[in-house]
C-alpha cells in the first residue's frame, strides 16, 4: 500500500509536542496517532494531557480512548491499531503523524515486535516477590544499558527485563535489536528544551492538572485503577493512590508528581537520543509554535520528496 511517509514527533514530557503536532497537522493535512501508553485508557484524561475535544474535532486523532481500564493494552495492541490507523489515514490521502513519548511503542511499530521469549510462570512469580531494589540491582549488574534507560519505578517493565535476561542469559538490550526486523521508513523530529525551561513548564503543567480536577478524576476511577497494574503506575495517578491510602498529604503528592515527571522526562530524552534516528530541534523559551511547525513541515517535504515512500504494513 502506498502512503505518505510517516512523520514522528518525539520528545520528553512537557516539551510541547502536542501543540506543535497540531499545527503541523494543520499545515500538512495530517492526522495524529498518539504514542502514549496511558492515553489509550478511557477516564484518564487530565493526568495524561490528552488533546481536548475541540482539538480532536478539528484534527482527527487515533489511539486515544481505545480501551477501558478493565482491559489490557500493550505494544502488540499498539502495533495492530497503529497499522489500521495508518491504512485509514492513507485512504483519506492524509499524512500519519506519530506524536508521543512512549518509546517502546514507537520502536515496536517501526522495528517490529519480533520473537521475545514467552513469560515463565514460576520465574515470574519469583521475581514479583522480590523488592524492586533487588530487581534493579540485578538488572544493573547484568544489563547496565537497559538499566540506564528503563523507567525504574515501573515494576512491571523491570520484572520483564530481568525475566528475559534470566531466561536467555543475554542482556535484554541486545536481544531487542535481534527481535526487530527492517526499520520502516519514517521522518522523525525530536524536540528538546534547556533544563530550566523544561522544568518550569513541567511545574506549570502539573499545577494546571491539579487545578483542572486531577484529584477528582483519579478518585472517580480509583477501583479500576487499583485493578490495572499498568495504569496504576502512571505518574500522577500513582501518587494520588498513595494519597488516598493515607501515605502522604496532597501537597506532598503534588510535589512528588513534579519530581517524578522531571525524572521521567530525563529518561525519555535519553532513550530517544540513543534509540531513534531523529532530527533534533532545540526550542528556546520564546519559540513560536507556528514557526517550529513550519520548520518541521519544510524538513518533512524535503525528505518526502526524496523518499517516494511506499510503506509496507505487512510483517
């Protein structure tokens, strides 16, 4: 199937991806495919910074609100739904714009899922009984590369990385490259900001989330959150669960959300720098969204003209 070259807009949380992607979509005639492991869940709106209803009405979005908290969603689910979205976007003659910060989902779609070893029930039970500190120590010893980029507070991902290393005897990071196939053609842009600017944006972003009603939103889906191990680990919701359980007061929870978001944004930037081929654009505090979008569009059309992209969606 022939389609436009997919455009990827990546970067850390708070850098400004959403606003820029919307403007790029307006200029290109594009549709946005959200690459966010939490935006797929219905009910998690404020804490995941989903595009507003008005924005989604203007620009068609995909992979937002595609499952309930009672359902599971993983990289394989993302690949399947993203393939379908790209087909539909191509049929409308539009440009698929992948925008988000979940690097695992992006790499799964671009490189393929491959044949990862199946989970071992006995080993998984053993690992789940261990303290996170022990798991991280083992991962750091056996696979320092994965240790350096993994979300160390995402217990599920840490357990899976250690499980794969134990099952195969090889570093998880090396195997991921072996599992992948040929990388699909794409043009990728990475957005970055100076540390002080980014941290200031994160502070304001978190404050705005709480002002908009994040506490009430989390309380409203609390039973479902407790049952969904993945969603319960999302920054913001994770801290509010502890707040509801009496482990910290609200001001402490708010401050911890800011700290964890800053730490997560650093890991995201590191991952994208190491794992993806991106044209990086440094944004200063005075950067205007239309100007940045125009710069991205010019680079995209230059690459699109040279690529003559024919995207194979069959693996």
